């Protein structure tokens, strides 16, 4: 169909000392499809995720540096305003989150994404009124991801795949326009693989834009509508999965990294 970018990035650079982790001239993520961001270890994928979600800043003001999400310029925005604009990423469950129940993780997800201001000052009362509503929504999402029976269990007791589902469910608490998944298949046992892929595809079928970073080539081939390949901080190829995997530049980048 006609291109309809939800995310546009121009001239974004991040250096760590002498290493250029990210040096992207131009990248667009199209609305309503599943885009995979792949590349060898150290290619800059995580750094790129951090930059566009406001968890990290570009190194220097570069000529023509600009990025926007859904028509909104994001160059100088904080992580919470990025989330408010509708771009949300999953986070791996940390120690602290593992010691909380599944339900509390969901409630925290709502708070994280909507921003602290809902919990403070005049917004606090609004929040209290909304709490029941938010809780109902959390239960719906847990039901959808087959986690409702686990709602009072510690997140730390979940299997690898269930944790990935919880991370997704938590991110969805804020009704994002785009969900960004960092290695959704890492640590998922084969029994849950199909279910996880199915969930990601149904989100896309409902109109959600999905961007994920992944090492698992089976997953990349199976569900990506578009694949972007990064190496040494740059975008070296993009296209359909079979196209980029046949691209000599991509083959060379992977071989060179091992
Ligand atoms: P992987 O697939 O292994 O997760 P990646 O594609 O996500 O790799 P990044 O983690 O973004 O790659 O790393 C890109 C480069 O930047 C690497 O050379 C890495 O060592 C370097 N780098 C990333 N974060 C930092 C940091 N905080 N300090 C110093 N160097 C960093």
C-alpha cells in the first residue's frame, strides 16, 4: 500500500567514547505493520531503541537531526512524553518487578506509561476514580494473554514465555499506537512460541504498529512484514525478510561479526 510512516528518524548519532554506536541517516517505520530490526551483536539496535524512546540522547546536534512520531516532533522529549505520544516499549522484568505480583506489575505499567503526574497533585483524585477502570482493563489484558489465573502470583514465578506475555500486556496498559519489543523470543520455551507469535500478529491485525529487535531468525521470517538491518550503527539493508536475507551486504555483515 501507500507509505504511511508513523515514525520518522533523520540523522541520529550516538557515540560512546570512540565508538559510534548509532549513525542513522534516515529510517521510517510504517503504520500498522510488523517491522523487525535485526543485526549482528553490537550493531546498535538497543542503543537505537533507547534513543527513539527518550531513554538516551543523541551525542551531538547534527545537521538535519530530527525525529517524529505520529506527526509529533520528539527531538527533545522525555521518556514519559514519548510514552504519552503513544510509543511504548517492553522492559525485561527486573528484580524489583519480579517481587511484585502480576497484577501489581500491570497497575505499575499504567502508572509508568501515563506519567507520574497522574499520581500527584490534582490528578490524584482523577486517578483514584479511574483505578477501578484501570484494574478492569488489566484483567481483560491478563485474560487475553492467558495470565489471569496468575494475577496474584509473583511475576518472578512465571516462565520465560509468560514473562514476555506479561511485558507485552503491561505495555498495552496505555493503549499505545506503536509497541516496541526488545527480543520477544529470548528465553521463551517452544510451547509458548506459537502463542507469542499469534499474539503479536493479532495486535497487528487490530491496527497496532509493532517494532521489534530480535536474534531469532525463525521469528523474523515468520511474522515480519518488513525487516531493517543494522550493522555498525548504520542501516545497511531493508525489505521483506527473504529479500534482506539474500542481500550480500547483510550476509557479509553477519559473517564479519563472527
Ligand atoms: P546486541 O544484539 O548484542 O544486543 P545491539 O545491536 O543492541 O547488540 P548496542 O547494545 O546498541 O548493540 O551496542 C552498540 C555499540 O555501542 C556496541 O559497540 C556497544 O559496546 C556500545 N555501547 C552500547 N552502550 C554503551 C554504553 N553505555 N557505554 C559504552 N558503550 C556502549
